[in-house]
């Protein structure tokens, strides 16, 4: 029996377990067999038609998963669960999702989700086929709040954090105790590749500001130009209200429990939770890391 490489015991509230997979901390419930996941990633044969939606968790992954699925399906709206339509690469080795475990067998075009860093995401194949990556970045204060609520909801089935909000943002940004490593390393790793022809770097806040233009940009990047009618339909169906009409599509099921990924869907929710002291620390310890990179975020709209 292999034991988790990291076991984070912050205090009496939490005991989160992670495996180290190719240098990334991945929660044990996502990848119960780290050797298998590491092999899947290392041997992954990309195809030219593959599309990965990539994010640091809580940055709008499901939003873009739904959007690209609708782009490929001409604005169709379906009640099928999103993880069956756009599977999660790291989760693919978990027996929980056994029925679509073998992504290698999925016919093209494969639409997939991943939280992997640029350095380890599958990039190659024996015939040199390149695939496409759509990266979504979100302002880290809202990411921290969204991550907190999500991980608290996971705690009820033993894989989350059950402590107070006050210490959570510090774990997340400084002590490296959440999955997929640090926000700033993740975002900057992808930001360096924003001009690569097979990378589209988008921001959550821009999706909120002008969804139709971001849908159009994404469709063109995917070589799927759409009529304005279909763009309008996708925009309506992929707005927060459109998506919350049928939440069962976006439920994460783990064992007997389930939690919805859609919560508030706004820019600036951090203001309801950040104290002035926390804000100051966050500016100093997280935002200073992206200074000078020309990567900027809206913190309110
Ligand atoms: P909040 O917790 O701030 O509401 P991910 O899919 O990467 O886990 O990201 C989840 C976050 O994206 C949640 O943020 C969720 O509400 C938000 N989200 C999902 N769909 C959205 C949509 N259509 N419009 C706006 N926000 C959306």
C-alpha cells in the first residue's frame, strides 16, 4: 500500500491527502493511483483534434467546458453531465468515473478538462500531432473564496478543508497546501505560452464582461466559426442563469455525496470575505508575484 506523499494536517479541522504526480500535488480522491495517472500523462498520445480546457481550480473550468461542448454541437443544450461530455484527465484513473476511464479510446474530437501545469500537460504524440489548449485565468482573490467554499463542501466526505476562512487564503497562496500547487506558478507557466498558436489564454472576468465576444473568439480559435444566431444561443445557455437552470449537469459526485460547482458566479465576491489585513497580505505575497509580467486582472466589475 503506498501512502500519500503529502498529508496536510493543518489542525483539528482538516486532514487533506495528496499524491505527488510528476511534481504536482493532486488530491488522493482525484487520483487514488498516482503511478497510473503519471503513466497516463507521460504516455498520452495527443491528436491534432484534441482540445484541453485548462485552469487552476475554481477559475471557470466548467463554464468553458460547457461553452466548447456547445460550440462543437452548434448550440445544442443537453441534460447530460458535463464530465461525461468533457472528461477530466486527472480524474480518468479514478474508479469513481470508471465508465469513461480510458480517454485513449474516446473518438475525436476529444474535449477534455485538466488542471495540469504547462510543464507536464500532454503535448506530444508519436506522429507529432499538436493539440489545442484553452486556458482560463481568474483573479486570485475570487479564486481563493471560491476554492474555500468548494473545499468546505468536499469536507463532508472526508477530502476537504473544514477550518475557518481566515487561515484558508494563506494555505492556498503561501504554504502550498492545496491541490495543483501554487496559483501564481500555475498561471504564469501558462501565461508564458499565451502567444503560442495552439494556446488561447482567456480570463474569467472577460467572459463576465462580454461573453458573446469571448465565445466568438473561442469558436474561431477552434476553427468552428458560428453564425450570430448560434453565438447568441450559446451565450444565453452558458450565462450563469442559463447554466443554473439544470444544475444536475454540473454536480460532482464522490461516493454518496455530491456538490454543485456553480455557486455565485460573480466578480468581486472576495470583498465579502477579505479583511483589510488579509487584503494587504494577499497583495504583498500573491499579487506581487505577477508584477512586471503584464498579466492583469479586474477585481470588480
Ligand atoms: P464561485 O464559487 O465564485 O461562484 P471551476 O469550474 O473552475 O471549478 O470554477 C467554478 C467557479 O466558476 C464558481 O465560482 C462558479 O460559480 C463559476 N461559474 C461556473 N459557471 C459560470 C457561469 N456560467 N458564469 C459565471 N460563473 C460561473
